[in-house]
């Protein structure tokens, strides 16, 4: 597939410098790094390779390096494929359910001002809710496996934090002595999940407030007072929090391919961009309130507003937005999966092929656009960075 007509990088290169200048001192270091990485991705600034076709055709190409930033639209396809390959061995021959957890819109501003803390609470309370209810003998009575992925956006780039969870349709029961299957098209009732998730999340918020961990700015400054904070959250105890458990996938083989699209999805892909002109940025978005055929629509935002919305979704530094719980928890993953396969009469995954042999036998990752033959590296291109100036010397006393 050829290069999209318009990329997020084009928008940042054309309007990023002015945007940074106008908001100097108001952008985080993380946001500045994301903008810089996307602007430089696959350009001469990062260096690359000069390639020549091994066949008789005279084709010579230049492949520039990727930035590998997790917010870059051009770098996520390769990352998703690597993640998918690493997770193939975890696949069990069972049903998998897709659950989505969202907290109310009234908490979004609080969440944005306390990203790391609130995101951590979201993972903690969602995983705890699923594991607790599944372990209840009156329901499933088993230890399930969960892979949870944080998304912070809606289709129109608005700030909308929520978790997507892939949940095993069954788990280890009886202290690990047997495999307990869920009903074919039912895991647990969403009302039960929603009520426990709401209670636990609000309890954690109150605890964080009592410990002085929450920060409030602008219109939320009054919430530093415990009384005002209690009143602010009181209405949220009475409304239903959106929780959805969707029917199981068509089969285990479709689960990871589906999940890999969620794990490495970013706020907007280059494919959804339509145009950049004097009106701003036009892109396609999905209107979930419309009928299925009419869901995809176009929206135009002023360029500064588009950049602002994109940067809303920059994650805190080193924050893990893909996490595993229960059977898939990293500490006991191998033991749990081996036990599950034994109970499900599934043979263990094949041993990995020797890395050295694979490397020798693997074809060139570069393909000639003219004849389709392999291309070889004939020159390494150094990054095109301006050298740093030496630090200024202190004036003599």
C-alpha cells in the first residue's frame, strides 16, 4: 500500500512550530517529544539505509528509520505484528469475551489533571471487578485470564478514557484441579459488573483524595476541600456506569488479530485523514448514534484544535497501557497456561526455532518496488542531526 495522501506528520510539520510557539510553557515534555518524533519519523533526520535490488533491475531506494514512538501513526503496524507473534503461544481453545469499561463524563477533567493516578485506578478496579465476580462460586467460580488495553479517545478525538478487556470464557476452578467453562454466549451480567466497578472506583478516588494524591487546577480547584469533593461525586453513585460485555469471538484464532488492532491503536490513523487546507483538518469519524451504514462521517477542525485534541492522548512517561491479569499475569503466566492446556487437552506450543537459523534463512525485509525481488543494504545513512553546541563556559570571577 502506498503512502497516504495526508499524514499526521504533515500536519505537525506544517503547523507544529507555530503551535509550540503559541503555547510555550503550556505543553508537557511528553507532548513535545511526541510532536518531534512524529515530525522526524522516516526522514533523513533519523538516518536510514540505501538499498539496491539484488536482481538485474537498476532500482535503488532509500529507507529511513522509524521513530518507534508509541503515539506515531506510522510505527504501530509493525509493533502490533511483533506483539501478535509474541502472544500466539498464549492462545487457548476456548471462547473469549470483549468487555469495555467506561467511567462517567463528569470525571474526565479530573482524570486529565491526574492521568497517571486515574489510569492506574482504572486498571486496578476493572481487573479486580472481573476477577472477583468470576471467582464467585455463585457465578463462574474460576480464575479467569484478562488482557486489558487503555484507550483515551473517542472517534472524534475527544478525551474519553476507557478500558478494552479480552476475557477468557472460563478459568481454573477447584484450586486449579479443573477447567470451568462459561456459558457459550454469557460471561457475567453487565449490571453486576457495573455496580461493583462503580463502587470500587469511587472508593479508590476517595482514598486518593484523603491521602492528598489528587491535584486540582482551574475550575476544579474547589475540590481540594473534602466536603466539595464528596458533593461532586455524590451524583455518580446513583447513575449507571457504562459497562459492556460483547458476545464471544467467532473462534480463538480471531482473538489476537482483533486484540492487536486495539493494543496498538492510537487516537487517529493516517487513513482517516481527508484533507488539510485553510479551513483546517478534515477527517473521518464514526458516529455510534447513527445507523450502521451511515456511521462514518466527516468532521473539520481548526488545525490548532486538531493538534490539541491529538495531544490530549499522550500517555504519561513509561506508563504501560497493555496489562495482563489472572491466568495471564506475568508472574504465573507459564504455570497457569500449562495447567489450563493440560485440563483442556491442548498440546503445548511448539518450541521456538533457533534464532541464528531463523536469521540466516529469513528473506530480506526490503522488497524491490519495480520487480518484487529482495533488496540489499549498500550504504548506512547517518542521522542528519545538527551537532550539539558545547556547554557555555562560566565566566571567570
